[in-house]
């Protein structure tokens, strides 16, 4: 079966590695164009090293892009982490069409920050979908889904790199096997039961120390490692990464203690032990930052 792999970054590379390990016939690799001054995508670099043709059109909405996809004479296109919109004519050019990976249980948490939001909302489960994309955003008939738990202390990095990344690579290969076997499963999404959230960006990652402690803690987890939860300290932004919950009452935003273990800050109904932050010297233990910045008990964060 002739395969076009369309993707980018480490996830796309991992899928390509698995395809080549299995001896699959990958006829082309497509990824986003390299931006001026930026390093080449690791998928493109890896594909070139393996002697595969790499194509990086700036848009897939042109007649030239359609002609390019048609020229591959592919049986199927596998979309592994794709950010550029691919129109229907291009998706349908391969004999069996195009299927795609998305790290949520579609139609729940469609959108660009689909891993952050379930964590921020305090959910205990998420998953991934392999689906046949249509012109909607993360919409189209579902081929297969996998679920995984979100541990009470797991971060964005934990859920993605330890669960959704490896599960997703395997699910992409499982999807290919279904296509090869002629079992092209398509279950309709019920979008009326779905959700769409926008970017989990800087605004969403700002900490409100007067909010319930669970909300503060979940925000830190959902933003770790990116975009990084943050708060104001002495008129400057401080990004917060590793943390833990603790019991205790007091005034929200007040620094309760500074110890070798970290900086404990009061929230509503509990406390947050900040263990790691980003300072001018990069990511460092919170205790190291606090000692250099002169942070002491009784000071207030968020101002």
C-alpha cells in the first residue's frame, strides 16, 4: 500500500519510524514549510536522511497542491499532527482517503489545546481519536479511539509524552492496518455533545490565588511545561511549573513559608507548594529563586 505521511515534529517522526520499521511503502512525506531563521522540522530532517521525498507547500488550498497529492498515486494519507488546513479534494486524492490523529476523545475538546483543557477542568480521563477529517475543525467520522487516565498530580507533559504520544503512534498504525484489511470503520461524531476550546494560552495560565485551590493546582498542571502558569511577584511575571497541593487556611496569595522544599502559597481552601519556577537563569528550584529574590513569608503573590 502506497502511503503519504503528512505531519510534523517528534510525533510525525515517531510514526514515520514505525512505518519504516514495518517496511511500509512511504512514497512521500509532507510537513509545514521551514520558517526563516528556525531549524528544520525533525520529521523533514529524518525523512531526508532516509532518502524519502519531502514536500512542504505553504498551502494545500491551491491547484498545485492538489496536483502534488495526486502525483503520489497514494492509497492512503496519514495525518500525524497537522496544523495546516487540507481541503476535501486533497484529502480524497488517495484511493482510500485520509485519516488523522487528534489527542482528545472527539467530539470532546476539539481545538488546538485539547490536552491542556481536560487537565485544567480537573477531569480524570482523556484519550485520542483517529478519524476521517472533514472541513470542520477536528470533525469527521471516527475510526477508533483510545482512552487513558489523568492522574491527580499529572501534568500536561506527563499525559502527552507518557500516554497520548506513544498511544497515538500505535493507534495510527492500527488505523493503517484497518484500512489495509478493508475494514474502514466510520462512526459519526455527535457534535451536539461535543466541546470546542480555543488556545490554552497566557491568559488562561494566569493564576488567581483567590480561586479554589483545586483550580489553581489544575491550572499549573495543565500549563506544565507549556505555556507555563504564571503570577506577578513584586511587579514581575514569574512562571511556575512543578508544584503540589497542601492543606491550610489563610489569606489567598500570601507566602506561607519558604523552605528547601519550595515556596508555599495560600489559595482558597488550601495551599500550593511551588517546587520549580523560571527565573532569569532558566528553570530552577523555587527555593533557590526565593532566596535570591528575597521572598519571605508574609509577602503576597499576584500583585
